[in-house]
């Protein structure tokens, strides 16, 4: 046991609970939380403090249990255990370092998502175990010889790279192919195969994309399959999705504007992210489901352990594929795809965005609840994008009576699209996050 100052402890408590800080009133499930933090980004566990930050203290016997509970973690994580006494109450702080190796608790493993610990299932553990070998899928050699490269696709890549990144082609072609790791020996790497051959799906049939258009009742209307180099599929899928998405006209001020029901920039980012970050070891294709109210992009593979869509961090599962897409201008800055998607959705008058994570897939869902709204109700939602407003301010903007504005606000609140804050003359309305 080491000592921690009271000031340092109070500073930690003041930060509140989150991915890197957890309060525990008792010394239960300590090993699980240490395991999750070590597998994610590290953090601190404060034992003897309840979830409201109130100091409760723990007994001497509980303190003794803490060290013994960590002995079941393999390999042993790097932790520092400190204690301090406040008003006769003993508080223990465990500082957990991010582990370079994956930590397990008996037959189980955990990762930290937000304020909770999430167990990994058998399939996830298998994927993590392979990924921990530090050999990424896209850098592995394929069985496809170098001669299968389409020179036009290769030229397009180098021309795009020079235009977007200012990197000219120098020296012999084979040396350039080695430099960008598109070949190993006389064979293509899997990234080289996916970018520089006409139909990589002949060799990797699960790397295509399917667009499934649905009727309003959920029945399948049409299925379109896309094959080809990754960057070409991105373009073709994006154009087809935009062509099929409905548009809506609404009045903003004195103008009428026509919108695709979901923001085009966010859709493009979602498709690029699916191609760049999917787990290519999972033999399933990317599937995009489209109906008049919803667009769902289902991607094989969960987020890499420790990555949370609420606080995205760029940890490339496919570094070569990401590099090629960056070179060609599809990715502008690593780690900003989700941030750009959220920004585009926030600025759009109709769209909502949701991420669903499961053990073996990621789902990005664009949706709208606004099909039954009037034009004025659409405008109210657009106005509230800029911040909270009173009913009087909304009535003046729409040039309607305050009574009419309140009726519309009541409907939007009932649909859980907006919330009401304050009392009396200070009541304002804002979008529900």
C-alpha cells in the first residue's frame, strides 16, 4: 500500500465517474473493473466512495480482500494501490495502467465502455487474440500473383495520391509497390488485392457490399450487390443510396429548401468508415438497409476494444486500407469520421443518428420521426438546432400565434423530440439529445 494525499483524492472524486474513474462503496467486483480498465485506457478505482461521490469508507478486512482478488488476473496488470484516511474512514485508490497485453479474469475478459464493464464473448476473444498478434489482416500476403494488378487502378491511386497529398511517384513501379506494402515477394498483400484488382471478391467473396431496399412494411423490395475495388464500391454505393433516398421540402424563413432526409456528408462518412474499419477476418459482407424512414449500415466487427463511439479514438484495425483511403482523399483526418457524422446530423433539420454495438457487428442507424410533422413543426426543430428558445420567440419566428406555437411544441414534446426547461416566464424548449 502506498499513500495518497487527501487533496489528490478529492480532486479525483471531483472529476466524477466515467471511463477512467469508477467509485465503489464496497470492495466487490474489483478484479473485473481492473481487467476492463487495463484492456481499455487505464484508470482509477476509488473504493469506499458511493456512486454519488459520498465518502463511506471500507473496513480493514475489505482492504485485505482487494489484493487477493487481483491475483486471478492473467497476465498480472500493472497497478498502484494507495490508501488514505478521511475523518476516520479508510479510502483505497487503485491506479490501473493500460496493458500492452490483453488481460483475462479466469475464462473471461472485459473492456470498459463509458462507465460500465462489458464482457467479451468467445468469438470476440478469438478475434482479439488474433489482433493481439500485431499482424493486421490487410498486411498479410494473398495467394494472388502481382500480375493480377490492373495498371489503370494502380495509376489512379498514384495520381490521386499526388493530387491530394503531394506525393509524386518516384523510381520503378515494383519499388513503389513494395513501399506502399501492396506486394510481398511476387504476391499481392490483401490490401493490394482489395485496391488494385478488378474483382477482389473472386478471392475474398465476403468483402462486397449489399444494399437492401425495404418497403415501409419491412418486406424486401430489391437487393443490389456491389463488387470491385474498395474505393470504387464506396463511390457506387454512395451514389446509389443517394439516388434512392427520399427528399423533403421545408420552408426556412421565406425560402423553401429541399433536403435528402439524411445528411449526405454523414452517409458518405458512414460508408467510408464501414469499408475502412470493418473486421475483414469475419466472413460477412457489409449490408445497408434502406426504407423511407431509416438507413442502417451493418458492419462486420464491433469497435476495437476500448474504442467508444461517444469518445472516438482512431485505432486502425486495417492500417494499410486506411492509408490508401487517406492517400486518395477519402479520409481527411484520422479519428474524425464519427465527429463529422455527428456534426452533419446536428445541422440537418430532419435526421437522427444512433450507434448499436454487439459482439460481432456495428450498426450505424440514420432515422427520422418527423414524417407526421407539419411544415411549421419541421421549422421549429430546425430553429432549436441553434439552441433553446421560448414559445414567444418561436411564435415570432413562424409568424403564428403563441397559442398555436404552444400546441405544436406540446406535440413535439409528446413525441420526445424536444424537452421543456425552466418555469413560468423562463420556460424554454430545446432539442432532446
